[in-house]
C-alpha cells in the first residue's frame, strides 16, 4: 500500500489486515547506533528472530524521503551503508518530501509510523529519555512525548545508560505512560540488567502484556505500554567501571561541543570504543532478547482466525 507519502510493504499490509502478528523495528539503531558492518548483520538477524517466533518483521525507515514500513533487505543494506543518511524523528518525517534523503527513524518516528500502519508491537534496544543537565540544556528525547501519543507495545531494555534514568522515569509518570518490568522488579539499565531503580509493576508473560494493551485500547487511552525487558545477566556488560566510562563520554561530548541529534550516537560510540566492543555485544544481546519477547507479545495479540 502506498499513499504517495508513506509506503507499506505488501507483506505487512496483508498481515495487519488479517490480524496476524507483526513486529515493528526502528532503523536509527542500525544507521546511527551500531558500527558497520555489524549494523547490517544485526538488522537482518533481528528480522529472522521475529520470523522464527511466528511474526512478520516490519523494519521502518525513510527511503529517498519516503517513510517506508517494511524495508526490503536491499533497503536495509542501502540505509546501513549510506554516508549521508540522516536521523529522522517525527519532525523530520515530512521534510523528507523535499530533501529526498534516506533516514533512520528514531523510536519516536517509528512508533508514530507503526501505529499509523496498524502495527501493535515494536522492539528496540534502549529508549531515548532525559539527558543529564536537562533542566539547563532542555535535552529530552522526542521519544518520550511520542510514546505518550502512540498506542503500541514497546519492548526495550530501559532507558539508555547515558541518560538521567531517574528524570526519565519521572517524565514517563507525568506523561501517563505505563512501564511494566518483564519478569523483574528492577528497571533495566540498558547494558546492564538493573539500573538501580525499581518498576512499580511487573508482568510474567506475553499474554499479560497483551491483556494490558487490549485494555488500554478499549479504554481509548493513547499511551504506549512500555515493557522493560532486561538484558540476560550472563550477557550484560560488566558494571564495574561503567559509571566512570559514562562520565568520560560526557566530558568528551562537552569538550567536542557535540549537541542535538548527534549526542546519543556520540555517547554510544564513545562507550563502545572505551569498552573494547563489550558494550556493543551487550547492546546486540539485549536487542535480540527484546525482538524475541516482542514477537511473543505479537503472537499473543493474534486476532486472525477469529482469535481475540
Ligand atoms: N536504542 C539503541 N541504539 C540506538 C537507539 C536506541 O540500542 O541507537 C536510538 C533510537 O532510535 C532512539 C534514539 O529513538 O537512539 C534516541 O535519540 P535521541 O536521544 O536523539 O532522541
Ligand atoms: Mn536530544
């Protein structure tokens, strides 16, 4: 289906129309969050995990200015290797109609597009949120407001470790976005299983997540359901020294005067280099795990064949 300004792959349209399980995936994670050539491998492997679990993957990005839901393999490779690829949050989406550029879509833009295409479940790595010093620099990810306005299930491993996690959780509370720990009481810390903060509610199964989502929809609430799924402990980044690395990343950011959309990719890349790729391994591990759980939730929401 193509409306002229948005393109949905036929496989995705068919699955959504039939009520079969579909999982949306973002593209900023592979255009800006992961280094080449690992980015392509991860993007493809994540789709395979979702298919193996019985759902249709719909990777979302902007191709030649057109928001596209269900990128082909070739389009994933094109975006992954494009030196001019931009990062598109919601406010950049329509600008594509003029600049015709390829873009990775953030969680904010992907949530918006996924919901618009009728997709109910979305898997990512770590959420954007409130940056340190936000009371002065106003750096708060557009992901927050978008998640208050996009009724989808988002499976993530918590807010990215570089963020002010306390402030991020407070903002989600103000925005009325529910967060449930997936088989945990601890709010995950992205690279590590425990951020040191607690979640107020936990769920034990994909079916419970599906029930909360359906209930929110019946109530006509517009907010997302955030499923906080920790990286498996055996695959987490060794927490020793992580705080010191994050502080160094922040110092480098200030020294090099990096601002705006570049902040998050800069911090993630700095930490990857400082940990000798260990943070990358943890990022990939948690993303795989999130894809698996998201597919299980999508299967629990399967409404084809008269199922509810
Ligand atoms: N999760 C990851 N790696 C990433 C991102 C998430 O594991 O690169 C991306 C997401 O697309 C998220 C974005 O929306 O980082 C946040 O960017 P910002 O802080 O500029 O809003
Ligand atoms: Mn920002």
